[in-house]
C-alpha cells in the first residue's frame, strides 16, 4: 500500500509583552520561582482579570502577518481541567470565536513554493510550570509563567512531509520574528509546536485517525518525531490494527515517542464563555492601523532585494534572514554603488568577521560606511581583495577610516612594473627548483610562485600583473 501522511501543526508563541495577559505581573524568564504572581494569576477568590491591550495589539499584528481575517468580536472562554500548574482550574482561551481565521503561510517546500492555510489564531494565557529537577523525589510548581500571553496558531492539515514541516515552521518563525511579536526562543519555551499526524492511502480524501506529538523542542526534533510516528502508524495499519487517537510525548534523548494520554475531546473541557470578561472587540480601524505599521515581511523583503538589486534568489534569501542584516546590506549597497559586490562582501568577509567577534548586525563594530569604502578601494584596484579583508579586521579592532589605514600602512596595491619585476626575480631565484619544474611543464606550480610573490610584497602586489610577469619570465 502506498501511504500518504497528513499533518497539521499547532504553534504556541509567547507574545513579547512586559506584563501578563490579565494582570499587572511582569513577564520574566529565569527569575526565582513564584515571584511574578498576584491574586489574579494565582486564582485566589475575588481576583478579577483585566485585559492587557498590548497583548491584543501584538496578537492582531500576528493575525495580520499571517494574512488572517480578524473577527470584530471574539469571545474569551474557560477551558476547564485540573493540573497542579493551573491554579484557577481553568485556562482562559478562545474557543468558538477566535481572534482571527483563514490565514496562510507561503514557504519553500520540497515541491517548490507551497502554501499552508492557517485555520485560526486565538489568544490564551499560559499555565505555570511543573519543575521535576529542583526538589529531590518531588515535583515543584513555579507559577511565574501562569497568565503569560500566548497566541495559538492552528494550521489546516496541509502538510505531507516531515521535511516540509520543518521548512514551514522555519518560515513561520521568520514571520513572527520580522513582525516582532515574539522572541521565538524554543529552548526557553517562548515558541512551542505540536504536530498532529495521520496517514491514509495515497489518493484518498478522508482523514485517518490522528495522533498529536508534544514536547518537541527543536524543528529538527519535530521532523524526526514525525518520521518515526508515520512509520509506526503505517506498521500498525499494515498489521491490520487501528491507530488510536492519543497524545504522544517525544523523548529527545531516546529518539522515541511514548503515549502521554488518550486524547480527550473538546467537550471534555466543558468550555464556556468566561463570565468575568466581555467579548473582545477589534475594530476595522485598529486592524488597518496595525497593518499600516507592519514591517516588510521576509518573502516581500526577499523579492524586493532580488528586484531592486538584481540579486540571485539565493543571495536575497541569505540577506533577508534578519531585518537587521537586510538593513545593513542595503546601506552598504547604496554607498558602494555595486549591489553584487556589496552582497558578496556582506555575506562573505563581513559575516565571517562578525561571527568571529560574536556580534550581530545590530552590534557589528564594522560600520556600513567603512565596508562600502573598502569595497570601493578593492573595486577600483587601490588594494587587493586580501588587503581589503585585512583592512576590515583593522577597522573592527582599532577603528579608523579604511582609506587612511591604507595610506598610513602602505597597503596600496603595487602595479609599478619595475617594483613587481624585482619581486618576481627574487622569487624565481629563491625558488629556482619550482621555477624549473614549471618550465618543464608542471603548470600548477604557477599558483605557488604567485603566492610567494604576494608574500614578498606583503600582499600589496597586483596578483593579475604578477601572474602575467611570471608567465612571461618562465614561458
Ligand atoms: P483537536 O480538537 O484534536 O485539537 P483539531 O481539529 O482542532 O483537533 O485540529 C488540531 C490540528 O490537527 C490542526 O492543525 C488540524 O489541521 C490537525 N488535524 C486535524 N485532523 C487531522 C488528521 N486527521 N490528521 C492530521 N492532522 C489533523
Ligand atoms: Mg487542538
């Protein structure tokens, strides 16, 4: 039997607010346990929720970034269940009427540009944390996270390959980062993705029974977990048994999934509208305002870099990884007046220097002016490419202007034939053996000899001329 996997994703992203969703407590990370709490998020009698408008603004921004329709009226609902990290005994979420519906994410999948439809985006509060490694033999509860604002983004079951899930999630995170709504840090749990998966005979249109995989803390982990779960379901069906609807936990160390609970249905949660909160109203004007303030998103940026600067899709993709990187590139391209050279220098030497210094585009010690100046010096032949790279390093380490550094240190490229011939003669004398072997036909030794002349000149000789001179002398 030829099987097809069907996959839908649920992503929880923590909104980047200073305060919790329904009270004034701080949203922190790594604080001492149970310091950011109050009667409201502890669920003490009489505590009443007050909505944080900043969270709503970021959630609407998320909805607009994913091209959703924002509902003018959405309803807060209580999802009731018992768990030690849920002090109220219910989670405030949105159920029947979510904040937004019908969005999409375009991403580059295994068959090229593909679309995953977003079914809904709703707001909800996070629960606290059960901490298993703090008190020996016991589980501790930390409620700092209780009441932190989240958006849940739910896709249609439009994915079919674990590798595509990873590509889709990468695109989704990219959009969240560009829209600046979440830190998207999977290790700290500010981005969590659960995968729902079923299989069916290829060509069938019905959906099979799904399982849901939770507790995966990396995109590569999700890809791996899905591969394993798809193989398991195929085996179950092929041996004549049936897949049970259940929630599975991914074990990253063992690389296995194990059942956590048989999946409950939504009616088990006894959802009902929260009597303490009025419906959430978002006007068309508010949506329009958010849309107007939306920064350029990754795909639009990439397309613009291709169109405006004539970059390849690959280069434009690399340079649109972060908004800061693109801003940096565009500043260099404008100043250097040669977009292709700017792209090569930003992606190559500048990026390497930045990585070596542990900096980001936002903190990079090399200004766009300095990089553009170096590109100009290399392009017009004042210095060689190698010297240009060395100058970048000097500017980053010591500051100063590239042109001045070149003059002060005598780094100008030497094209004076007499001077070059002097170095060439010295090298031919010193490496007479290699010179003779080159004459005898070992042509690859030319590179070796050019290198020696370059060293002789402290990197200042014009390599093209050196090449010509050596060929002439040894020809
Ligand atoms: P639940 O009520 O179990 O949360 P939903 O219908 O809300 O299920 O869907 C949750 C996620 O699971 C969505 O992303 C949806 O696309 C996906 N999904 C639903 N049914 C299936 C299925 N049979 N196979 C794969 N994914 C599914
Ligand atoms: Mg669900």
